[in-house]
C-alpha cells in the first residue's frame, strides 16, 4: 500500500511538472510571436486593416470623466442587456460568480476623518500590451488590428490563464450553464452569442456594433465614420460621462480628452498601456 501511494504521489508530480512545462513553452512561443508582430506593426491573428478616410488605422479607446459620473449604474445595466448576461442570484453573488462586464468599483481615498469615496466604472481596459494575450495557449484571446482585445469563445479551452494574468480582474469564467427565466430569452440581442459553461468572457467594447455600423455604411454607399460606432454603455450614460472614439485621430474628442491634464490610467506602471482613460475629479 505504501509503495502504491508513493507511486501515485510521484505520478501526480510528474503530471504537474509536464503541465507546467507545456504551459511555459506555449507562453514563451506566444510571447515571441507577439513580439515579432509588434515589431512588424501587425496584430494576432492577421486581419484586414480598417483605415479611416485620412489613411490612419483606427485605434478605439474610451475616456470616463469621473467629475461627471454620478454612479447611477445605467452603463452596467445597458452592458448586461446588450450582451445577454445572466441575472444571477444571491448564491452566485456570495460566491463572486455574477458576471458583469462592466461594474462600479468603490474606491476610498484619504484617511479618516478626511476621506473621500467614489465609484469607478470598471471594464476591460483593452490594453495595447495585454497580459491575458501573452499567456493564452490557444490564442482564444488576441488583440486585433484596431486595438480591441477580442475573445474567440469556441476556441477557449477554459484553462483560465488569462483570468489569472489580468491585473484588472475583469475576465470571467463561466462555472455553469447560463440560466434565464422566461420571458428574458425572447428579448435576447441576436447579434451577441450567449456564452456557455467552461469558457472565459469579458467586455468587447460592443464589437458587434462596429460590424453593424460598417455594414450599414456600406449599404448606404458611404464611408464609415468613427462616430457611427457607439458602445451600449456610452449610449446609455445619462450624464454623458463616457466618451468613445478613435485615439489615432488627434481631432477626435476622445483623443483630446486622453491628453488632458486630468487624464490617468489604471496600473499603467505595469506597462499594459490600457486604452481606457479616466479623468480625475475637479
């Protein structure tokens, strides 16, 4: 019995070592591949580059003005409805498994009694150097040619390396099959796939709206305009605190605000180069 137990322990150690080695090799190869593509100005996987009228490649980004934000939560609700998210229940909330691509992060500054609290709208930062991409062994998550960090659901194997490697903790794993009470499924957005058990999901900047806007512009026989692409959270904000647009266009409002003296990025010291920019209060 002792010999058999020792063999089982040795077998588990060997399996764990081989798994870690495979992961390390895969991550190393992917890093080299992404580094080479960064040097060539390409993205992974290769996609057709969409250019604006002046020949620049679009680079989508978001600016959130904390001076205007009232913490009403309209952006959170709009995001959940637009992207067919489960309602969740008390048990899932207690386990921390209610998925919301956008949520309000409570923050407290200063020391008692001179403290200041605020709610910070939190979502995928769509980093230019996304840590999640570097560790995905199957390229289920990648940065496209316009800077959006995308997620390919059928390719995801549920290893959750990207979840653990995201410093912003905004990638979510589906622990169970989605459940929706009637008649909610009748109101699903047909442009967004309902995620299933065993895969990772996150904010996409409502990428489906970009595709729809381009198709509409083509059908109308005109050029696509950056203002045609508006994510649900931006559209729903009653205080107009969220701005969205092309960061590569120096004339765009989002680009101008991104260079404001009030502008800051979360955890930018990590070198992730997020494309969600916040404007400090006051």
